[in-house]
C-alpha cells in the first residue's frame, strides 16, 4: 500500500471522528430519537473506519498470519453491512428500524466490537508504531465509553481520539508501510 493511500486512510478516520463527534456536541440527540444528521454523520465516521481497516489490511498491521487476515476481512464485511444499514436508513428517511432492517442494523454495534478485536490484533502484531497501534485500540473503545459516559464525553472522545489516530497513521505509518519486520518485543530485565 502506498504512502498516499495510508495518509488518505488516516485523514478519513480523523475526519469521520471529528464530524460525528462535532455533530454530537452541536446537535445532541433529543432523547432516544435518531435524527438524519446523526445518521449521516455516523455514516461519515463509518466510512473513515472502513478506510482505516483497509489501511490495516494493506500494511499488514494485523499481522501476516491467518488470524490477522481474517480479523480484517470479517471486520470489513461487518462494516459493509453497517454501511448498507446506514444507507437504507438515509434513503428511507426512517431511522427507527424494524424487522429485517433491524437485524441488518445490528452490524453497526457488531462492527464496532469487531474494531476492538482488530485493535487488539494490531497491538499484538507490533507492526505499526506503538503509539499508532494503541490509538487504534483507543479509537475502537468509543462504544464501551459511550455506554458509561455522558453523550458530551463520548462526542469529545470521538473528536479527539480518532483525530490523534488519523494524524499518527498519516505521519508515522507511511514511513513504515514498506517494512515487513515487526517491532521487536521489549526486553524485560529483572
């Protein structure tokens, strides 16, 4: 994967986080109602995450083994289904899904849980710089943060953490993208 594509993936995840987080701060949800603005802004975030996972796969950041390749492939399928759900919701103007569309919409949280698995895999593979790997995992943890934190905290989290990740991917990964050797394990003295 060339450096321009890696930087574009970093920019996409940063922009997606900033857009969705900013919408959450500037136009917070009204109770449990889902607005068109929230749906499209979450879709922008989702596109950024798709670009990020493509960069993970393209740079071998999840490792070259079967688990790394499969985690990226499964995650891309889940993200694709989540994107389809988002597109259908926007096209229908119906944001409260039911029936088959509700089942399809389950791809959204499953894809975000899948990002945690991808994040752990990237940290364990030790291909990317440590800061970038840990920022990917931190970005993936927005869903659990959203379950326990107030909406405003989750929105700030979505602005800051993916922005830092995107910058780190754009600045640190292209220089390493051509390298196939993982980072060496830390030496434990004791």
